[in-house]
C-alpha cells in the first residue's frame, strides 16, 4: 500500500480517549440523537422528541466530575469532535458472578453507524476491565433493537437469558442481557 493510501486508512480510525467533564454536553448530544434514531418504533415518538441535551449534560457532568468514585467513560472522536461514547462499571445484577463488569451505555452518532466507532469503544471498555481482572462483561439492549443486537453478536456477545421490562413514558419495553467472556 502506498503512503498516501495508508494515511487515508489511518485517518478513518477513531481516536478513543478517556472522557472528562468537558465532554458532558457532547455525550448528551450523542445520546439524544442515538436514542431518537435507534429507538424509533421501540419507544413512544413523543418521548423521544422530548429528550433534552440539558438534562443529560448535567447527569454526565456529575458522573465525570466524581473523581473519587467516578466510573470510566470514553469518547470516540471523528474530525476532532465527539462522535460516540461508552460508559461502564461494576455489574448491577446480583446474578452476574464477580469479577465482572457492565457496559452501561454505548452510543454513536447515527450518521457514523457502521464506521468502526462502536466497535472501538466497546473494545476499549472490554480491555479496560480485562486488565483489571474481570472475566465477564454484560450489557442490556432492547429486545426489539435488531441492529444493535446484530452488532453485539458480531462482536462475540451472546444473550444470556437475562430479561427485564422497562416502563418509559407510559410504554413498556423489554431488554435482554448479553454477555461476553473476556478471560479464559
């Protein structure tokens, strides 16, 4: 491959870095746009239309400013702007044996889906927890979100039988839990 072509390929790789409080607004924007695109037809349209960046920004800022017990989050940048993020921490479910971790959120701007950002973010979180001794990671995904489920399965994640029902905006949505063994 010639040097010019190699540089073009490298420039398409996302920069993944640890998130900080300065990223709170961008993370909230990614989440709102991601929810509106991914959950159309799963969650009520009026609920999705009413999502605000301001509420999410405050929550992410508090998360990222908590220096003592802050849980890791990373952002992926494209052209110097936050285009996706992942957050993770200890598993919230009692039936997930320790040592383990959970991916709490993974969102990418809809126009950049299928460009490698989600995979890079997911691998970053998984490697972080593997290096800290986790043997398993889990995450929850809406049962009816077929594209996300296909994405996770392509990365080696499998449904583990966990299921929960969420009530959002007067509507019910089922989530299923996925699991990935990260240590033999």
